[in-house]
């Protein structure tokens, strides 16, 4: 598949190919053998504690330089020289296209991204801090994330409004210029990572009110604030489940912010800059989900093929039956289509930036989850009862993929973006 991409200019560089092979070897040697035990821990009564095995794997990956590989080279260049050593040996050296080839391998196991410190929502939060954070904010909040000693969450989605439209956000960030403080009020949910005992802070997005609030238009009313999770007034109300999975210890929480007072220094970039920051965060960060989905689908197809070759029904191997062969073939077609779409979006992002690449990014965000869901569903079907139980990773991979048709921005929003661009071209 790398050869196919390379022929049309989307293949991995020598550096990316080397790192991809290193990550794949690490996965085979350490991650896959630990997968069953990690699943058992996530289902046990200790699931809201961090598995010691995860920390051991992180230490091994960090020692091998397979650490913070997600950080784009252009973003790393913006960082202060005192911060760069925390990236690790190869962190901040890859383009989005190069990382796409590496990230796909990580997507084949739901636990793998954290092992390499390439897990959401920390990756997006680290990019926000690297691009927009002050030196003081980077020292206090970015360095612990780069080290892997802390985790974070992103508090944007709200239960009472359609949060796919950020202008709907009702939570408030009151700027009290007289007291030189910020006051956060609101309720958030699907705050992924907030349940983790290592979660140190949230990036809180809310509507700006007060003396310094921006009122130029609907896209200049939101701000973002760094909010420590132990600040008075922050209450984690409950974990939410995804198709019955609680994703412990990471978790997805409903969180109440009740008159949380914070210093002005916790405001990111400035009042009214929330929408701008969000758009910068959602390009590379959400494309990472697409990259991982391709990897999840690849694993599903591999498991399906092994199953077809190893199982016999009605007198012959499943792999000899025409309908099974057609299913495997169509899955390969869908998977390679999605892979090339994602690689092109990564290339477009590198070459032109978020704004110009929004069309190709939207296409990838529609194509990748649908392709992954198709492949994983067929893999589940071919495995029968084994496909839907926890003995195999297929059901969990499917549940993760299905959420990304919503969590990654609903399909309808991406399709609207694609249609607008297409109709605009027709008028040229």
C-alpha cells in the first residue's frame, strides 16, 4: 500500500518509512502481547486506575525515541528552544503526511496511541499550547503533557445545545477586568479524558462576557481558558458510556463548572480568539482520527482474512466461497480509497494549511469512518459470535469508529462544507 501511495506522490519519506517500521516492530514486540491484559484491566474493578503496564510501555517507547511523533514540524518550529528537548528524539520532525503513515500503525490497537504519547485529546491540546500559549503557559501546562506525566481534556460540547455549531455554546467566561480574573460557568459533557486520575487541566471553551468581551460577530464571542481540574467549582459529575464502553480510565465525563475563578493569565491568546484556536486545533488533530481509522480497518481486514482461511463451513474453507472472497475484495477497495483520501488531505494540509485544505479534510472525515465501519462490520460478521464479544478487538474498534462520525464533527457538517466548495467551483 505504501508503494501505491508513493507512485502518486503520497508515499512515506525514508524517515517516515523507518519510523513506521520501528513503531510496527514495537507494536509486535510489546503492544499486541499486552492487549488482552490491558482489556482485562479496563473491564476490572480497578479500571479507573492507570494500568502499570501502560506506564511501562510508555517508558520503553520514550527510550526508543518513539515519542510525540504527532507534533508537526511547522508547529515544533514555533516552540521556544527551552521546550523542544521535551519533544523527544523524533518528535516535531515529521510533516502531517509523514505522520499519517506512522499513525495508521498506531490505529490498529486502541491502547497504542497513549503508549507513544500520541493520544487525543492531549495531541490537540499540545498543539494549541505550542501554537498559541505564552511561555508561562507552555512551561506549566505543555511540558507535563510532552513528558507524558500528565493528561488533559477539552471542554467544549454541551448537553443543551448543538455543539457542532460552536456559536451555540452557552457556557460563559466572564472577564472581570477590575479583579483581573476570569469566572467560568457552564456544564460540559463528552469531556474525554476528564475521568483519568492523571488529568491535570481542561481547555475550556465558552462565550466571552464582561468588559473585554469581543462583540464583533458570532465567531468572535468565544474564548479558551486553561482550567486546572482541581480548581474550586470544578465537579466531574459522571462518566458517560459509548455503546456500553466507559473507556476507563480515560473516560468521557459530564463536568460542571460553577463560578470557577481563574487568573487572567489562563486566557489563551486573547478574548474572542476561541473560534480561531478551535479551527487551528481541528485540522491536524481530527485528521489523526482518520489516520488511526485506516489502521483499525486494516487490522479488521487482516483478522477477517485469517478467519476466512482458518474456518470451515459446509464442507469447505470460508475463503473458498465466492461471497466471502467478494466481501474481502470490496473491503480492500474501500480501505485503499479511504487511505488515499486521508493521505491526500494530509498532503494538502502540509502544502496549503487548514483554510485551503478544508475541503480535502472534510472529505477524509466522511470517507475514513464510513470505510472503517464497513470493513469492521464485515469482519465482525465473518467471525460470527466471536466478532461481537470481547475476546477479539473488533467490537471495540467498531464502537470507536462509529463515534467518530459524530465526535469528529457530524457528517452533515462535513458534507455541507464539501457541497459549498463544489457549488462555488461550478460558478467559476
